[in-house]
C-alpha cells in the first residue's frame, strides 16, 4: 500500500492504493466518484475514459500509483459550476446520444478531448476520435450528432465572447 | 490481478537495477500488459514502470537516421513534425494504432518488445532494417524478432530506442481487424536509397512479422502492380484463426502491397 494524492476535478484527494490498484478502482472505490464506468476487462470499451494531465486515458489500464501527483478530470467535473449539464452533456441529452447511458461518461470524456484538439471535426474525425468507445445501444449516429452540435455551440460561444 | 509492487524509477540505471529483482517485469504504457495481468496470465513480483524515465522519450534525427525513444507514445509519434518530415509513413502508422486512448499511453518500446504478430510497428522495423537499441547493445531488426511474442531481448533488458534508416519513400497500408483494432494483414513498403524495395508484412505470418523476398525482388526490378501479380505468396506460411483463413491473408498481402504501390505512385 502507498499513499496516492491527485487533483481530481480541481480538488486534491488522497487515498491508499496497492501496486495493482487501477486508477478506475481508486476513483470509484477510494474517492466514491462512480460516474466513471468499467465495461470490459480487455481495454477495449472506453467506458472508463478520464483525463490524466489533460490527455484521455482508459482508467482501467493505468495504475493509481502511477498517477500520484497527477491532475485528473472525470465525468463529474463536466457539469457547469452551477450544477447544470455542461455543453457536451446537454448535447448528448438533446440529441438522444444515449440510451442505457453506460458508455456515456467515456464518450463524453473522449469527445471532450477530441474537441480540445479539433474544434470543428468532420463526421469522420468524430468517428475516429470515438473509436476507443463502444456503445451497445445507440448505433453511434446520435452520438456523432451530439458531438457535432456541441462543437457548434462551443464555436458560437467562442464567437460571442470575441 | 495477482498482487505486486510498482516501482517508479526516474532513470535508466535504477530501472535496470529494479529489473534484476526476481520476478520483476517492465511496464511501459500498460496497454498490453495490464489486460494480460487482469487475466492472471502473468505474475510479476515487481512491475518496473519505465514511463518516468525522460531519457527514453523523444524523437530526433541524426544524419540519415530517425531515432525514437523507447518510451515515446504512439500519440507523440503520430503528431511529431520531426517524424512527419523524416519518415511520414511512421507517423501514419502510429496514428492508425488502436484508438486515441491507446495511443496516449502505448509506446514503441512496449510494442516491439511485445512482438504481437498483429502489431503495427514490427513491420516498419523490419522493412526499414531498423536497429533496436537497448540498455546493453544494438540489435538488428532481423535478429530482434524471433517469432510470435518472442524477441532476442534478455531477461531485464530494456528497449531504449529504435533507430530507423530514412528511406526515399515509404507507406504503411493497414487492413484492420475491426474488433481488436490490430492488423488483420498490413504491409509496410519502403523504397531505399540503394534502389531496393523492401516489404514488411504483419498480421499474416504464422511465425509473426516477415519480409517477403519474392515481392521485394519483383518490385525492385519493376515497381508496378503488374509485378505483384507475378509473385506467388504462399498461404502455407500464413496464420489461421476465426478472423481469416491463410488463403485470405495471402491474398491480402498482395492487395495491400498494390495499395502501397498506388500510394507511392
Ligand atoms: C484496444 C487496443 C487496440 C490496440 N491496437 C493496436 C494496433 O492497432 N496496432 C498495434 O501495433 N498495437 C495495438 N495495440 C497495442 C498497443 O500498441 C500497446 O501499446 C503496445 O503493444 C504495447 O506497448 P505498451 O507501451 O503499452 O507496453 P506494455 O503493455 O507496458 O508492455 C508490453 C510488454 O513489453 C514489455 N516492455 C514494455 N516496455 C518495454 C521496454 N521499453 N523494453 C523491454 N520490454 C518492455 C513489458 O514487460 C510487456 O511484456 C492495441 C491495444 C489495445 C488495448
Ligand atoms: S473498462 Fe473497458 S476500456 Fe476500460
Ligand atoms: S447508451 Fe447504452 S452502451 Fe451506449
């Protein structure tokens, strides 16, 4: 066991982790942030995607101890400060980008990194950017629409701010 | 997973020492090893996390060579201006590995050390005749890969860099197995400075990555799709699984080689 400290969604958290403790188990078990999901054992489904030091990673495929000192962002940090849904979350709701919702936290975290790197992605680039996220329900079309809509909203907001 | 300790050395010398512990194993991006550990297919006593070793990261050009540190992630290689100008085919190959999250963690050192028969990098390493650099020595590509999941690395030996000769032109043509995102059959084709053409094939061989002598000879003489038609690709040396028969893989070797020719023409 070792003490692990990380800044999660802007707040510093500490907890105990074994060598084999995965980041996702630390986030869910030790910190109680259960929005991040586990959908597979093979690093393929992407339900567990979070950001570590600004990069999207599968939190089921990284050890907690390796994230000591890191800055982590999870789905719980995606809402607005007043508790309403953030732009991406609202777009998923608006465009029916989810059915059971199991894959959604990972989808939103991957999409958020995609839009950071590429503010106006094509449909193909969205599908490529979400390649590591599997959805068993929606058939992806509405997820793509949600991401396109969020990109447009963000571009509008950026323009309004100028 | 069985229990183990995680060591996080900050430099190569400490990592080498840690790896001398009985039952120690190297960890880089963990994108292969962590799923393996979850299946309890490996039981290390200590995992030595190489990701904090700065000297193993980075990309540089040295004369006629492009040198990529063993700890450099696929994402870094895919986005590197240095790689794009020296060997754009390597940047393209890296950008096609898995998905963005795998590319943010997985490393070239982990990929070549693992020598998965469907991995992308090994095809570039053998096609370009690259050298694998370790903490002990330099290993020529042909000596490095020893069949499925097997390399000439010794116990505790660390891949610190891969040194690629810069070709005149090269391309990586990936035919993806959509569920795993690995290669079903992919071809790395390079035109070298001496006029020769080299063809590395991954995903197809029953013994892992290989160069195809027949295709290389034909294309070195006549760089055309018609030359590919005249070459026999033996299904007997291809792997067989639920995704593809040996005959289908042998067929794909030619198709992907033709696509490579078209890409370079
Ligand atoms: C969903 C998914 C899709 C993928 N798709 C592809 C694909 O399309 N193409 C492809 O090529 N790969 C693919 N991969 C594999 C990925 O590229 C891995 O990152 C890579 O094979 C292993 O690199 P790593 O840094 O993660 O190594 P790790 O998983 O950390 O280690 C792998 C092995 O290599 C050893 N090792 C690690 N680093 C070193 C070193 N520097 N020196 C000596 N030994 C070392 C470890 O002990 C272990 O045995 C995919 C993986 C996933 C999960
Ligand atoms: S839980 Fe499936 S990729 Fe992490
Ligand atoms: S909404 Fe059910 S898995 Fe995506």
